[in-house]
């Protein structure tokens, strides 16, 4: 079982991902943006963070860099509806373990 943080401003997608992960037996915490994710990380260590690129207050790429500095043991998967090559390259260079383009199954 993993402790997973799902950060996405799209409530429907965030809840769908959280439900799928919980159904697979993982503990899931949801954040509606990167700033809320940072607040949650201050009091809890996550095994995995799944972060959208485009979020208000703190985007996923900035969140990725912050996680790498403050919680280097947390694996990060970046997801986006746009799949822009610079974002993919940048996120992998900054330490993301994967990059997923929405929509996905």
C-alpha cells in the first residue's frame, strides 16, 4: 500500500484518480492545487505524488521541484492535458518518474 497525494484543480479528474487508487488499496490524499499540496506535505510524507502541470497558486512543475528538494523520497508523476515537449523534458530532468498525458485510462 502506498500513501499517494493527488494534486489537480479539476475536481472530477482528481476524485476519479483518487477513487481508482483507493480501490487498489492505496491511501490517498487530495489537493486542489500545488499550494495545498505543499501544506499537506508539511505534516505527512507521501510515497507518490501525482500532480497536474497547470494549477492555480502553484503549478505542477514548481511543485515537482519543491518535492525534489523537501521530500526526495517521494516519487512524482506529472500529468497534463497539453503534453508539451518542453514540459515533458523539463519534468523528467527535474526528477519526475513519469509524465502522463490526459485523458488516460
